[in-house]
């Protein structure tokens, strides 16, 4: 029975004028989005390779001192995510690189500046097409599946047979979804074919698996919008009312909730900007360096006498030994203090950001689109996880550089009580820059993504099951007269 | 057999649509239900197909309670409405295929569909034509074809000739009479007093949910059904 209804739904959709229209829209949008984003990915990959090569050349031509003094910067480049052709995510707003300094790291430029004003309209990728265009079309498709058939009278004809209502609804859901997925799959396959004939690493792990997971998520997303449409249709008796209701539902779920989440989260939990935090850290470093400089300057004059000349070998060997011991103890103390206080600022800021992010995430989960975006961009390696993963890798690399490179450089500024300042720099071990480990950032595996995006998965599951139950309950009591 | 026993329907807003209706249609009989719009004719048919549930009383088809076992009951009944609504993008054969499969007949061949369509008088060119191009008469014929292929013992028709041109209506009535001779129990609501008298074995007149008159064709022999009908309609 359900099989007959499924076949009828598929055939009815295929024979309607909507099907070829939907097929054309899907093929045009998806194939062109795959192509345009592939071109963009290739360009970014070339840029990445070129920048990495130039940076490596600059480092190869430099000495340790050039790097530690900051005249040549060590940089951590992030390779563009291959699956950005499907889900663009934060790809353009992420820094192209992070630059390392003796006292930490800072973000390099992004490629946002290269875009035209039209980019404010949003970038066309598979996720955008699904969320902004296909979700609406699917809702419109589903909106008349019950109320439209009631108006036409075919629902009475169908239910005059021994058809259980649950079987009829199930058949409509499955058949309607398959009919929607046929054009979508054709378009996706054409898009992938295009990628396959291009020099794109389509079959290089983990791309195929992640791509399949993205398509699976897309199926759940589209199916959830389909069930929302049917639930609305089964709650109204006229196709026109149903159409207005699904349109309003789409606006709320698709436009209002996702856009409001960040605004609400910022209002509920305001946080400092990155720039303010960076300035606070700079001020802290400056103040600690000054404090250290004063202590050292005072002791320098105490040991070597006021007005003693600043040199690498001042005073007698005994005086130098006394100075070295004192300086070592002060350096160690301030090194620990600096690290502790900087970590304190970072930790506090991360907590603030995490709290704000948690609020935004929780609110956004009310919308299937927000949950879908988060999950898919994370699977594509262009989402929140990629952003945090990049930053974490940079932090780890910074610690490595501190241990293996910057800790061997001592740069001290003495603030002398008799007036004036003096700077001393020394290197206790020459480091061959080629021996430094290369920066790597590995993409998150599917398991990590699912663990991190459990909220999104729950939200999608809710939007899959919730409207399904509503549709069933409403349809079992639906007045077919 | 189609039977209503004290069948009553009162809607949630308090409106009494059907008040203790009792009627019985035997195999090989046509029962014509007459009445003004809102008299309860369609409500009666809705109750037999469980489109709505009765407030009290029972509706049975072939002895099966339509409320308690609606799916079983519907296996034995076919429905033709005033406007047989079909899937416009499907051809006549595709519509037949869908509805007969729903009725549980999954083994029919294309030729059998064609044969039934010929039987109800649909032109050959219409068999594989999209139904959205069909006239109302053609749709009604296709509706009857669906009912025939369902092979149900009972046939419930809701104003099936309303809006048909005289020729189409006459063709349709011929089909109904033929089905009667095949032993079907037919309950037909209609506004067509003349046809009702001509073909029905029993005529019932409904007013405001009540069956106010029921006569067999023998009782009506020599009587003017139109006058009787109008007399009942005038009585307040």
C-alpha cells in the first residue's frame, strides 16, 4: 500500500511542471556553485603554496637573530579546506596566517578585503543553496501535499479505499522526499563529475567520507523541512493558507532565528574585542618589562656602581658572577609571572567567548538551518571547529617556538636609578632555523565533529522527528470533507 | 448490503446534520436519496466512508461496521463523488492503475484497464491522455471505471450526474443501471428527481438531517415524485 503511494507521489511530482523547473534550478545553482568555488579553492591553494614558499625562502636566507628580532617573521599558514567548494564557512574570514614573535603570536590578514560589496549578500555554496533556496522550494512542494489534495478532492478518493492514514502519510513523506532528491542528486552528481574531471582531490581521504556525511546531513535537513511542510499542510484545510504558513515558518526558522542569535548572545553576555585583549596583553608585557628593568637596573648599579658603563663584561669576575646569578633569578621569576599573567588574560577571554558562544549556539539550535550549517561547515573543515583548531595548532606551535627558539634569546632593558636606560641582548644557543619543526594543522575527523556538534545533531534529529510526529497526529484527525 | 441504523451526526458546534437515519440497500438495488443542499445526503455518505465519525448509530457495508472497522468496510464499497477528482497530470490509465492498486487489485494488466475504459464509454484516444484535459463527463466515467475495477459490492454515489450534460448524464445512468443488474447495492444522493424515479428501487427524501419519506418504486408508480418532493420541502 505504502509502495503504491510512494510510486504515485514520485510520478505525480515528476509529471508536474515543478519538477523540470526544480531540476533546472538545482543543476544551474549547484553545478555553478561547485565550479565557482572550485576555481576559488584552486586560487587560494596556489596563493597558499606561493606564500608558504616565499616565507620559507625568506627564512632560509635569514639568521636566528633576524627571526628573533622580528625583522623576518615565522608564519603559520593554514591550507585552504578542499571541501570549501561545498561549504565555504569561515574560509575567507580566517587569517591567512599567524605571525610569531618573542612574546606570542598575532593574526595575519584575511582575504575578506579582496571581495566586492556584493559579498554581503552571502556566498553561493551548496549550504547556502540548500538553506536559502531549496529549503523554501521543498516547503512549498510539501505545503499542498495534504491541504492541496483535500482541496482537489483526491484525498477523499484515496481515503475511500482501505488505506490507513498513517500509510498514506508515510507514502507521501517518502515519495515526496524521493521526488525532491532526484533533481538534487542529479545536480550533485553533475557537480561532483565536474570536480572529478578537474584536478580536485575528490577521492583523497577524508574527502569522500566527509562529502558523504555532508550529503547525509543535507538529506536529513531537506527531509526535516519536508516534514515541517507536511505538518503545516496537515494543520490547514486550504492550500493557500498552508502556503502562507510555510512561508512564515521559513522566515522565522531561516532568517530570524539564526540572525538574532549573535545579537541576543552579545546583549546577554557582552565580551571584549580581540583588539582590546591584545592591547591589554601588550600593556601587561610593557609594565612587567619595566618592573623587571627597574629591579635589574637598581641591582646593576648596586653591584657595578652608579654610572658604570653598560657592557657585556662589566666589573670583576666576582661582580659578574653575582650579577649573573641575580639576573638569572629575576629573569626566571618574570618569565613565570609573564606566562602566568598572559595565560590568565587568555583564559579569562576564552571563558567569556565560550560563554557567549554557548548562548548563541543554544539559541541557534532552535533553527534546523543553524544546526545544519554548524555541522556541515565543521565536516567541511571550514567552520567553528576549524577556526578553533587552527588557533589551537598556532598556540601549540608558539609554545614549541618559545621552547626551541625564543627562550634562547635574552633581551633585557635596564632602567637605571641614576637615569637613562640600556638594552642588552644575548643568545645563549644558536638555533639552526631548518631544525625547527614545521607548522601543521590537521583537520578534525568525523568523530570529533560529531562529538563537538552533538547539539546540532540533537537539533536536526528533533526537527526530523518533531514535525513528523506533528504531521502524523494532525493527519490522523484531519477532516477530509 | 448498505445499512444505516439510527445513524446520527451532531457536529461540535451543535449542528445536527443527521438525525437517527435508518435505511437499507440490498444487493441489486438502487436507493436514491433526494433532498435540498444541507439535508444530510453527503453527511450520510461521509459516515459510510468514515470521513467523519457518527455521534451515535451504526453504518454498515456488507455487515461490517464502518466506524469500528473502516478499512474492512471500505474494501467492500466504491465511491463516486459529484466531481470525480483525479490526478490531472496522470493519464486515465495511470489514475486507474493507482486507485485500483489502492483498492488492493495489483495484478491488472494494461489491456484490462483499456477494456474497462471502453466499457464505460471512454474514447480510445483518452486512455493515455492526461486527465486534466478531460471533460466532467469523462471524469465521471473514469470514476465509474475505478469503481468497477474495485469490484466492490456496494457503490455510494454523491450527486454523480450533477453538472453533466443530458447525454453524459444518460450514459452515466446507463452504467449505474448495468452495475445494479450485476448485483451491486447502490446508494445514490441526487437532485435529479426524474432519474431517481426512473432507476431507483427505493427513494428517500431527506430534510434537515431527517429521512422524512421513503418509498419503493412500486409505491411511487403513478405518483408524481416531483410534487411529493416539493410538498415535503414546503412543510416547515
